[in-house]
C-alpha cells in the first residue's frame, strides 16, 4: 500500500461518546474541563524511524517524532497523561546491546507518566528488568502480577491516582499469563492473578474509595483471539467488568482504525484502544467533563509520519 493511502486509511477520529450520563445533546455546552490521554504499546525497542525504503512503514515512527508531537499536544492541553501498555523491550539491537537502558531513558525524556509490564519486558529476566528500573523516571503499574518472592517486589504499583484540573484519574494495569509464554526462569516466582477479578477489585477501589472521575486500565492481555474467543482479552474483560472508562491495550499488535466501544456489565459504554506496534502510531483520547464531572470522549490514532 502506498504511504499516502496508508496514512489516509489508518488515521481516524471517533464521534463524541457518552460515558457517564452526559447527554450528547449537551456536547457543545457546559464542558469546562478536558483531560488528554496519549498512549503507545508494543514499541519493542524501536528508537529510530523506519527506513525510507521499508515495504510497509517507510519513514514512519521514531522517538524524535513522538517527542515533537507530544510536546505540541501538551502545549495545547497541560492536563495530559502519557501511558504505555507494555512490551517496551525486545526488537532492535538497542535492546540486545543495552538491555533496556536506552528505552527507559528515552521514555523518561518524553516524560511518560506510567507503563505496565509486557511479557517481553521479562526477556532478560526479573533481574534484567530490575537492573534497568532506575533509568525509568515513571511508574510501572501492574495489578495482577504478585512479585512478592522476586527482586521486583515493591518496585511496581498496583494502581495510582492522578489529579489534574480537579479531575481524579485512577490507573491500574493488567498483564498476560506468563506461564507457557515466557521462560519460567525469566519470571521466577511471579504469580499471575485472575485479571477479571483484579480488574473489578481495582476499579471498585478507584471508583468507590478514591472517587475517581476517570478510570483507565493499562492492559497487556491482547485485544481479541479469533482462534480462542473465550480467552481473556480486552474485549472479554470489558464485557465482564464495570467502572472502567478506557482500556489501553497491547500484546496483539492490533492496529485499530479508531477506539472500540463496548458495553460493560452495567450496559454502559467502555472504550478500548490499541495502536499496533513499533511506535508507528500515537493514540489520543480526549475526555471532556461538565461542571458535575460527567464525561464524554473523543479519540483518534495519530500516525507518526
């Protein structure tokens, strides 16, 4: 596909979506606050853009382009969060030679707020990940991995609450089952906890104890598995839980043309977004709040060209 057509066919914007009781007829009035959520997933150590002669992604991606775009968006809206849904490691010689140091330092330069842990982030073992964590000036949020008997114990958080312009934003993270996917020697005694149970526990806590206005799940579960449709995935998680407003996904390298709207267990709208792989896209979701903190959202995928 020619580059021009590729960009045309993959950059999309959603309509405004009501998430919590704000009628769409009031979209143009009483919206006093905006929270912007920027996100990546499965960047896999791609620091530089693709070559001009790459057959699929010529001149696309790269940390420098992402940095410029993020800076521009932050100037537009200071109330911006930058998040990553895992698999930061593995994919280019940068990881082979430096073990993740470059990736974490670059993300810190871009001022990421948080990331979750993907399966490839264990490629140098729990020890290798632990060695690189001091280079990450952002939080790792993972709720369903119990690191109690590993060197990662106490190095991650199950959730975090952010405060921006009077809005409370709750964040938690979910990782994929490591057994059968990752060498057991690499994840050691890490215990995998049921993601549906943990998601409901975390979202209940963030909603009812911390009174968050916006709840986000950073997920490395995968968008959906056609061959095994009953396997836990972002789509299945959304249908079985409530209180979550947005699932930022990873693992399956799914290029969504726009965020997916799913009805949760309370028959309310929940958003799922995933932006493929290798830092080609930057995801953007804008949440608009009225004076009572009811919200609507608008999302798009931005190709880094």
